[in-house]
C-alpha cells in the first residue's frame, strides 16, 4: 500500500477554493527537497528531466529494434512521471493564478501543475495553452483522440466505485466538472489523486482519492488514460506535438 499522502491557471477562472474553515488537515510528510536550497532543487529537477529524455530515447530505440513492447513503454512512462518528476513538486504552494515552472519556487495552479509536469516529462505541448483550458477541453487535448470517459454520480461513494470499475493499473488525467484537474493514479489496486490542492495542505500533494475533500465536492468527472494512451505515448516517443 502507498502510505505517503503528498503529493487555475491564468484564464482558468473555474477552480474554486473553499473557505479555509472548510478545509481539513492531515499528517503531512516532508516532501522531497522542500528544505533543500534553491540551487540543489534546480539541479535535481534538471537531472530528472534529463533522465526522462534519455528514457524516451532508450525506449524509442528498443521499440524500433523489437526488444521491448508497448506494455514496457506504458509502465516506464508512468513510473518516471509519478516517481521521478512529480515528487519534486510536492509541497509547492497552490495559487489561483500560480504558474511557476520551478518546483518549490513560487506557486502553481492545478492546470499548470498538469501541463508543466507533462512538458517536463518530454511531451511536446504548450503548457500555457493546456493549462488555460477548461477541464473538459484539457481532457480532449490530452486524449489525442482516445475515448474520454464521463462519470456522473449522485454521491461521492458511487462516483468512487464507478471510477474504480472503469480504471486499470496506471495513470490517468481527471477533470472535475468545470472546476479542477489532476492526475488519477491506480497502483496496487488503490486510487490516488495527485494535484495542486486548493484545500489543505494548499499545495501539490498526493492523497487517497476516496478521502479527498476536493473529490468529494464534485459529482461529474472526465477521465482520460495517460499510461494506456498509445497515441499520446507515440507522440512522446516521436516528439510530435500534442494539440
């Protein structure tokens, strides 16, 4: 089991922070690099981005030579994004208009968290264009033509159960009606939300989906596969743009 719990953009006016009196706290763990000096954070993050590029080139060659399968590419992409790129962002403060592209320096809104981490993983996209879209349009852009699954239930428990049934192990984009976006991770059968959270801790974090106050305040969701989206992954390998 995963125990760590850490883990709108300019022009994205629908992300809606609730009053601080409605937020809840939880036992926070110290995010990677939170207390490191600025230069160390920048160097470590540059290494993670460089490793993502080297991973992409190795996978491209392996696919070309027939030594690896797409299953390997799917898991390698998701693992590097979730375990090597995103952790640098844990603890970076949320802000309605935050758009920093350096972890733990400045603030970041939910849309910019998604677009910046995908860009830094090596996907060829304009992070401003993606971040400023509505959740539904952001889902469409990331999908690259893949099916966008809509979940609309009358209770959080039913929504959770529907999402659990509709997802496989791996990484997804999740849009919250017209108000918020994040990553949905299913790992070892458990569902986690990775996002720039406008509730406690008001920063980038990972939390169990079922326990998330943000999740429980919505009824409609847009789900798009990332690690199971071969068109998106091929564009990553080819460095082709995602429009």
